[in-house]
């Protein structure tokens, strides 16, 4: 039997870029999966599968002869739970029961299974505007409307009142081709918790998520990065850790990633979403390594290679703060070459910088997270200074993206 020294990475975009380097540093050969052949070339992938990350049948067909050489697959910034489950089941490596995958990929099933066990905002499955209005009459506006099974904020709408709702219908922003979830809006203070579960322990990184800067894109809900680690009390952090382990136990997860989107209201923790993957923004690797001296993904790979891992390696470095900010177009415009002198100026404080749009590519006001034009992550021992630098860079790059000659 050949030695298992290969690792499948779903996606080969900017989000996954650093994973390919990490694999090589761990003596693993990455097998990249991406429908964009140019992405696979950019990450220097010697072995690749040029298909959509959701086409698990084609992926499995391509790895049949390599089965005994592959240790696992990873989903990082890509929401493809079905693909992950099918690939790792084929490899006899799946750490998630099929039922857990089905529950987490469908928000309605998750809410239904957990509504009596944890705090979940009031919700209902609806198929027309009348049912939405009945829900809003009972629980009051504002509300959130979202698909049952999509991710990345796609088709997620924030509705302030009845007039707002009617407007989304008239502008054809809201349609009822499929049933929607309507949910009571809890709070703009949202938190993201990413964990690597290892039996009854977890390595955990908690981020504040920023939506305040992007209210102008209403009714779409666009995240504009946030602060890492979140500015919360140790008591609240412990409560979040207990909650994550409780959900992991209910889902029968012994080992692997679990990401939660949470809202805090009056010291109560409400669960908005749970997914069995590492999140976006490169938090689980680049940022967690900077703040905790070890990344969640490194721990994950070590377990897969050696069959055990020490969560204790994941230790908080109190001298480091990180701030993520995205670059976003305020109007439809052609992307142009960006002057990055400001990036050179603050190079020593920049952990991540990238653009996701090409020169001359048409970009729009965002309707979901995939419409953002790039991001920067800044680190500093002083949080205020860190935030100041991140905003200065973001304002500079964003103003260039949105600049247009009269």
C-alpha cells in the first residue's frame, strides 16, 4: 500500500491560497478542486480536478486510483457539506454521521432539530407574502428572509417594515420560486465562532462581525470583516465554548471543524447558523496562527496524519489583535488597476491582502459576500491602532475602486 501523502482541497481561490503552501510545508501533496482552471494554475497545483466543488461524483471518479494515497479532504471558505461527506466516506475517513450533514446543510432542519435545545430566533417556513405578514404581525418587524440551504449571504434579506417588504417584491428582489425561511431579527452584534472539535474539547477562535459599515446595501446583508479575537468577556467566551460542545455532541461529531454564527441579546446567545466546515476570511489558518501561534487547520492536518493532536498547542497571544476589512464597490463599475502604495507603506502590519476581481472586470454593488472585491487583514499589539490602519487601507483601496472620471 502506498503511503497516504495527498490531501484534497476544495477550491483554489484567494481564500484557499495559503492552504496549498501549508500542505507543502507538512509534506502533503495538495489535490486542488476548482472549476476555474486559472485558479488551479495560480496555486501551483501539480495534481488537480477541474470541476465544481459540488460535483462530488466527478471528484470521486478522479481519485479512485489514488484512494490509498489520500488522507482526507478539507472545506475552507467553501460551503459544500455534501461533497465533503461523500468524498471522505469514499476514503473511509468521514468523521460526521450522514444525518448531521443533512441537518447542518439545511437551516430549517437544523432549527427544527435544535429549537428546544438551544436559543434560536423565532422562525417559520413560508411560501408567500401573506405568510410573511402573519409572522411579522406576531413577532414584529424587523425580520430576516433567507433560503433554506444557500450560504455566503446569498439571497438573505433584512426587512425593516411592511413597506420595505412590498418594495422588495416590486423590485423583484424577493421571489417565491422556493420556500423561504422568515426569522425574527435579533441584533446587529453578531459573532462568528470557529472550532476544531476533538472529543469533549475544542480549539476555539471567536470573531466580532461587522455589518455597520454596509447598511447602505440594504436589503442585502453584507459583512465587512470584523475584529479577532472578539471583544467579549471570559464568561461569555466560556458559554460559547460550552454551547459549541453541546451542539457537537448532539451532531455526534467526535473530530472536525464546526462553525457557528451567533447573535447576542441581553446576555443570551442565539444560534443563527451551524456549518461543519472552516469559515472564510482565512480565520482558521492565517489569522488563528498569528493570534494563537498555531492554526486550527494545522491541528486538523496533524490529527489526520498521526491519529492524534494536542489542543493545548492552541494558546492565545495577548499581544496580537487582527482586523479584517473587505473592499466593496458602491456602484456598477469596471475594476481598474489599483495603486497599492498604501499596502507597501503598512506592509509590516499586513497579514493578508488580496483582490478577487481582475482589471476591467465589471463589478457591482454587492448582493452577497461573493461580490466583494478583496480584503485586507491588519495585525498590531494595540487594538485601536490596528483598527485605524485597517480602515485607512480600506478607505484608500475602496475609493480607488469606486472612482470614476466625470
